[in-house]
C-alpha cells in the first residue's frame, strides 16, 4: 500500500514538473539562444548564430552548428576597394534521421570557385543572408575570428525553389 502511495505521489510530482517546463518553453518559443526574436513564419525565418554556437531548431527538425568562418576577404568598411570580396562560413547540419553534413555558405555566388549563398538540406533551402561584423582597416579576419555572427534563412524546398544556389547576401 505504501509503495502505491509513493509511486502515485512521484507521478503527480513529475507531471507537475513537466507542466512547469512546458509553460516556460512556450513563453520562450520565439527566441533563439542569442536572445534575438525571429519572425514566427517558419517558411522564411532568419536564425542568427554566433561562431561556435550549436542550436536545435525544433520547427525544422535539425541541429545547426556554426563551426567557424573559413575566410573573410570582404572589403573593409573604411576602405575603397575594386573587388567586394567574399566571406565563407562553415556550418554543420544534422537532421533527426540524417547524418551530420558540413556545408559552406559564402557571401558571393560563384560555382566555379565553390562559393554558394544557398544550399539544400533535409527538404529546406538554407541561405546565408548576413555576416557580421565587417572587417575594418584596423581589424581584419584574424582579429575577428571567434566573434562572427551569421544569419541563415530557412525556406521549404519546392519545385519552384529547388537546389538552385543563387541570391544576394547583406553584410553588417
């Protein structure tokens, strides 16, 4: 009799604890781990990741890790350049039923050089839409390593939007 009472009490306690966690999670459901609110439309939401950050995206059923910036040859914001340059980020994706895949996203789209602004993974077209901070004449790529932040847009891949790699990228 005591065991039944004890098990019943533990069950009620567990259910109450789960309810408290669900309430807290629903209050924060529109914030990512950087604390920035993103639009609620899952079709064109922009997710911001800091360098080294790992984030599970429940609505897309995938884990995303911004591994590192591979290069940043963009023109410094306080300098006039002939060429705009390029920044390339390495991002790892893993779906709930897929193996991890490392993709590279660039601020320019040049298939001959292996630069793509858009890539497909797990039924979504993922685009690099923002890279910050910008380099300056005083702070270059090596100085900014570890402090980069990227913005990725997730769109459901459709027949009109297959695995094409094109599009523009803004930098901040």
